[in-house]
């Protein structure tokens, strides 16, 4: 009975006919685009984005440090080169100076023996009146002395006191003697050329109250 009723309804078109489903399309699996999802940027604030940002900052810092280090190394290398140049120049100057000193020593060795002797004497009248002497050779204060009673006695008998004796260069020398006589200074300046390979004598004396000077040279050590 029921079958007959259903057939009757179908015949009248009152029951819609169900369309056949495309089972092939409905059952096809959906493939996800994993490549596209992998290329997509990580959302802001995610651990992955933070890690990428920190790594980029670290590499940037390393690059800045390397640039700074290279600059400092370049400056240090330039300073070392300058120092090396200065040391080279100094070494050349030292070598040249050493050579000049060597030549000077050799020249001095070849120089003749030149001696200078400065004497002082006073006559019997002025001997007791001389109280002090001051000698300067080439601007240098050589001797400053007070006259003792023994020296005055030697002056009275014609002796001379040697104030200076030493090796000098065979060149002109300026000699200044200041004698204090009766409390008053008397000064005499003379310029004497020292003779090479000899002894040059310069004698100052008080004669009749006046300071005078004489000089001579001798090839022997004893001029008298």
C-alpha cells in the first residue's frame, strides 16, 4: 500500500528527485599550501620574530665592532710606521755623530802636545802689598787665591808662583788676571797664541806698583 502511494506521489511530481552527488569531487582531499604559509612573516611579537630581530642586531653590532677595530688598527699601524721612521732618522744621526766623534778623537791624538802655564811675580816693594789674585782663562774662572806670608817672602827674593798649568789647543787664548794691591784691584787682559808641541808661558808681575805681562814659548818643560 505504501509503495503504491509513493509511486502515485512521484507521478504527480510532488516529491523532488534527489540529484546524484559528485562523489569524486566531494571525496577529494584538500591540499594545504604549506610553502605559502612558510614564507609568510611571523606575527608581530612572536618568539620567532624576536629571535630574528635579536640575531640581526647581534650581526650589526659585530659589524660595527669590526669597523671600529679596523680603524684603530690602521691608526696604530700608521703610528708605528711614523715611529719607525723617527727611529731610523735617530739611528742615522747617532751613526753620523759617532763618526764625527771618532774623527775628532783621531784628530786630537794627532794634535801636538800644547801646554799653557800662567805665572805671577812681584818685586820686593810690591810683594808685601799684594793680598789676592784671580785668574780667568777664556772666560772661565780658573784660580782665586789669597797671598800667604810664605808666598810674599818668595816674591821678595824673585820667585814666581805658577797659577795655572794645563793642556790647551794650539789657538789664541784670552787670559785675565786681577791682582789686589793695597786693597785696590788691578786688572790686565792679554791674548796669547799657544804654540803647538810646546809650552807657552804667560807671566804677570807687579813692578813699581803696576801690573805688567810678558809671554814666551819653550819646547822643553823647564823654561829657565
